[in-house]
C-alpha cells in the first residue's frame, strides 16, 4: 500500500508539479494541504500508523524533545511554513512536531524571483528566498488563539536588512522573541545560519553573544532555546559556539541549515551556474549531517539535545541519526521528492522493524 501511494505521487502528481515554477508549486502544495488534509489523515489510518502521530488516543510510544513529549521523532524543518499558516494541517502529514519560521521582526518580501530551484538528479533544492515572511507581529496575531495539534517549534532570524548588526541585530531578534514567547511553543530556534541574507551565515562571535544575551534575559529559562548551525561552519567556530551555548543555557542544536557548497553534485555545472547563489538542501547534505551530528554528540553538554536536519529521507536515515545521538530529526526537501505520504511510510517502516516497541510507552 505504501509503495502504491509513493508511486502514484512519483508518476502522476510530481511530474505535474515539477512542470510548474518551484515556488508556485510550493504554494499549490500548501493550499492542497489546507483543503485536503483529511486525505492524508486517512492514509495514516489505512497504513495503520495513525497512533504514532497527531493527537490520537492510541499510544505506541513517546519521544521527548526538550521536555516535550511527542509521538514520533520526525519533524518538519523550518522554511515550509514560514508564517504559521499551516500548523493545523501539517499534523495530518504524520509529523511528530513541526517548526515554523523563520519569523523575522519586520515583514519582508525576500529576494527577487526566481529564487527556488529543483535539482532532480541530486534530489536537492537550491533556494535564496532571503527570509521572506509576514513578520513577528502578524504571526503572533495569527497564532494567538490556535490550539496546536502537535508540538510546534518557533524559528526566529534576524530581519534581512543590510545595516542590522551587533546591538541592532540583538534588538531585532529579541523583538521577535518577545512578541512570540507567550505562545505555547515546544522550543525556539535562533537561526544564525541562513546563507541567503546580505551577510550570509553568521559566524561573528561578538554579535552572536549579544543575541544570546538579549534572548536569555527575556527568556529567564522559560522556553528551551536551540541554535541552528550552518553545515559550512569552520571547526573553530563550532568549538566557540559549543562554549558560548553553555554560558547562555542553550538547550541544543539544529544541525543544520542549507549549504553554499556545490561539491559532488550530479547536476550539470552549467545549470548550477545559471541558477547562481543560494542554499543547497536535500540528499547531498546527508553525509555531512551525519558527520556534524556525531561531532556535536561528543562535544555538547549532557543536558543539550540535537535535532538532526539535512538530507534525511528514509526510515533508515531516521534510525541512523538517532543512533548517532540526535533526539529527533527534521526534513523538508524529501517531501518535495517523495511526496506527502513520506512520513507515514517512514513510520510504517519503523513500526515494522519494531522501532517503536523499544521506546518507553
Ligand atoms: C525553500 C526552503 C526554505 C527554507 N527556509 C528556511 C528558513 O526560513 N529558516 C531556516 O532555519 N531554514 C530554512 N530552510 C532550511 C531547512 O529548514 C533545512 O535546514 C534544510 O533544507 C536541510 O534539510 P532538508 O535537506 O531536509 O531539506 C529552508 C529550506 C528550503 C528548501
């Protein structure tokens, strides 16, 4: 049954979507999800895994991330639901949790279009959206009376403006945090690793420290705060980051964001040149995600947790990441290539292998 669902998507739906502009296809997918969420819910029931997700009564297992219980450890990565418009519908895809954002203090239309590209030969995407979004106040207003059906994480980033650095950057991120911190988020991620802004991923120690100080003063230990790491970070930066994270009671790391690297791709280099700048996501990231998760698992503090993200697209990959030391995983690009039934098929496979019966109930 799961093969039938995936092959229907791959042979009928995906070719139609891939004939459209990638960003338009993304908006169409979002609208379909809003109006047809029940179909995905039903597929979970048909596959016999609905007890592993959503808010259903049947409990096979529980996972815990930053003190929040969830039915499965597979989450949606930031960027898919930047403005928190899909929180209700996303649970119907089977995710154990979702991360909304990146939300920025000020609304922004992002970079010029086209800014999202597919690399089918590599099962990858390149995006340079540039942190487009409605802004923190609009998102707070939208979510103020929303009952989250599954745990929701909030990802915040610095508004994409050229003159926003140091104290101004800290104020900007603190504004988003303050505007949204009263909502029932399971965790907050500070995204310091977007490659598509004026300055690219943030490596500067001093600015990061100002940001962490401002957020921690507001937070007073209330919400678990994670940092999202760039896979392009130099080793010395990662060491400094680990040290800083303990000082500011950072609960863990999302490892990681998209990469600016174009190494080892099957896609024609001429096409890559035509596409130009942007963050690469999807299957080519996987090996490096494994390397970084392993590295952080041995250098983080005991109380800190890892959310693995980058190239995850199968039950095998989920198991590998948890075995390497991650508490949970997130994915995005694999949804584009494998379709909306992916999470249910991953859960079915994990259940078949007895994965859930090993967890505490
Ligand atoms: C179109 C697109 C938009 C994204 N936007 C964001 C974002 O706003 N904030 C963020 O932290 N990560 C963003 N990401 C990065 C993803 O959250 C994730 O870290 C990355 O895609 C690697 O995971 P994947 O290989 O499963 O796609 C975006 C990714 C894509 C493909």
